[in-house]
C-alpha cells in the first residue's frame, strides 16, 4: 500500500477536510504512481481536476514527490512504487 499525503491546500477540497486545514494521508493500493493516484480519485473524484489536466498529466502548479524525490516528468505517471512508498501531492509555488 502506498501512503498518499495531500497538502492542506488540496485537502481543503475534500468533503471531510480537517478542521482548520492540514494534511490528509490516505493508504491506497497501487504498484505505480498512476494507480495510487487513481485510488485517491476513486475516493475523492473532485480532486482529479485539481491534480491532473485534461490529458492526464500532473498540472503545472502541482508538485508530486515519491519517497522525497520530485517526479521528473509530469506526463509519465508510470513510476513504479515500492511496497511502502510515500507520495506527497502539493500545490507548487510560482512567481518571483
């Protein structure tokens, strides 16, 4: 099982958002990043549009880390996950 952590900026869109905000961690099955994210979207379908674009790639202003490393290609979600992988999904900061 992968542990997917949604940063507070994303977790606020969940129906059961923690009072006062905060991260939400979900345990989901999946041998790849795509499968783990699908497990999250199966529970919380409204998150899909905030995380992925219409082509299925991670949106420009969303950052995804697997075991502490940023994913290299936001269009390739086939990265294999270890049995105890931790996936962190957060809104990326931009600007200057």
